[in-house]
C-alpha cells in the first residue's frame, strides 16, 4: 500500500472520530497518519477517496479543505488558510474540484475554488479562484492557458 493510500484510509478513520465528536481521538489518528506517511490531512477536511497523492510527502491539507474526485496532489503541496480561523463555521481553506493536477510545492491559500480540470504549476502560490479548464503558474499564480484536451492530461485514467 502506497503512503497516499494509507493517508486516505487513516483519514476515513479520522473523519469517523471527528464526526462522532471524539476530537482528541481524531487528532491522534491524524497525527499518527502524518508520522506514518508524511502527509498531513487535518480532521474536518473532506477528501475524496479517489484523490491521488503522487509522492505526497510534505503535503498539508487544512481542516476545511474540500478535494473532489481524481485530483493529483504532488509532494510539498499546501492547502492552507488565508487568514486566522473565524469564529463561525465558514470555510477558510481551498476547494479543489474534480480532475485537477497540483504541482509539487504549490501553495493554495484561502477559501478559493480551483475549477475542475485545472492545472496548478509547481511552486505556484494561488490566492484567487481558478476557472475550470485553466493552467496557472507563478508567484502569484497567473493564467497561462486553457486546457484544450482534458483527455490527454495526467488525470485521464
């Protein structure tokens, strides 16, 4: 079993404890998973079981992140908060829609949405919404081009 698969399996257990209001146990399983796999998925994050961690070491997924189906996350990716934790239940982490590819070292911050079939370049810093079928890269991330044929992209399983 690959580390990404282990992280997703342990996140299912974390989610069970988190939803059952057993926060300390959820945090323990989450930290054990991070120790075992090098991938940190905070309790509360919604991560599809079809997510692919391609050499996911060092990936950090914030507690209010939402990740759709068939998203490829490479090593060193951060889905983080753009500001301090609010007092209410608003989402402060990114939402990644289905069939996205996130390059190594990319940092995606705040309650933004990465549209489906988009590509985030390696080491990019994304702080604004990304439209579906877009390729963005840079610091700060800028639109590079549109994805013209999604069947030829790395998520075409």
